[in-house]
């Protein structure tokens, strides 16, 4: 299941590459993406909220989970910022 | 900034609706609907990429350096886990294993539930859910102030599926390919990495 999405990505790719689309079509695709993102975020929120067990656990160990997630994100971001400086210097 | 609030608001509204209004029987419907919403989005993202196929050339120029992105994310995540472990006075192998989930909550949660305990599985699950939420909120902000590759930091393994549409929206089309590649590499690494660090004698 985890890689099924690649198939859909490929379908979209072929549709996009098959001919030269008008500016208008590209704009519509952008709009659809935005609407799709909002629907996806709402659905993900729903599935978190419906999982009562998860919500109760959150009140119990939410702080721990937040610190773990936040610090992992922070150091990943810092290393990528370093990497991006390196990239910029080489491409100049 | 405005978009980050929209994202946060939408997820929060979803959580509230899910908690208060959706009956137990609705769970199956939502769980089945989410992958399809994602699949349809993937078609739009793919269309974007197909329309801008010149991006493959500029990615070729970056070459092997792209592989440094997942390496940086693995190292950064493990450092974050290590420090969190010190803060909460936990065993090092357990704290490293939590952050080795790289955002893929279902897998890291199940793995650690099986290998260790229900509690560690639950923390890993929650941590990686929170990581995904942080990614949703921070990607638009990071994309504005830093080089585009930085948005992959919070996303981790999710940069090939759930966070890909957001990354695609806030960065140039080049990033779609880099995102998918990064997400695939990290996703393949999650299971071996969690198993490895949990069994480290530290």
C-alpha cells in the first residue's frame, strides 16, 4: 500500500506531460491542489479526533511527544540549513 | 504565516469534529476516505510535475548531493531523540528508537510496541503524529525564509505522501522529485533504523 501513491503520481505526470496545457488549466490544477490539501488536512484531523484512545494518551504523554518531535525537527532543520549553505556556495 | 494558521485551524477543526461528532461507526468511512483523498491529490501533484518536466535537468545537476538530505534528517532526528532522552531521563536506546520513526507513526508505533512495550509504542506513535503536525504548520514558514530543501526536515519520511502536497504548494516543482526521493529513502530506512538503535547496547 505504501507505494501505491507512486502510481497516482505517475498518472498525473502523464496527464501533465501529454500535451502543452493552457495557463488556465495549470491554474485550475493549482486551485484543486489547494482544495485537496484542505480536505486532506481535515480528514487527518478527523481520524486523530475519532481515535479517543489517542486523545487520552495525548493528555498523558503529550509533552514528551512534543519535545521529542520538536527537537528532532529542530536538529533536522539545522543540519539542512547548513547543507543548503554548502549547496549555494558551490553553485555560485 | 496566514496559511500556517489555515492549516492549523483545519486540522484542529477536524480533531474537534472527530472527537465530538463522528460516531464510532463513521471511523471506517474516514479511514477509507483518507487514502483516496491523498491519491487524488497525487494526480494533481503529478500533473504539476509533468507540466514542468524540465525540472529533471536541474535535479540532475544536483546529482549525488541529494542523498545528503536524508542523511542529514536521520542524524538530526537522532540528535533530537538523544537530547529528549536526557531531558526525560530515559534509556538511550529507547529515546533514539522513538526519533528513528522519522515521522512514520504507524510503523514506528507498531515496531516498538512489538519489540519493547505498549508504552514505548504509544510514545513513538504520538511523537511521530506530532512531528507530522509540526511539518504541516512549519513547511510554509520554512519555505519562505530558507532554501527549499529545509522544508524536508520536519517532513521526514512523510515527504513522499502526506506532506508532499503541501511541499509542492510552497516550493518549486523541482522539490516534488526531491521530496519523493527523500521520502522513499527515509521510509525504507525506518524499520531497519528503529530495530538497529533499539538493540544498541547503550
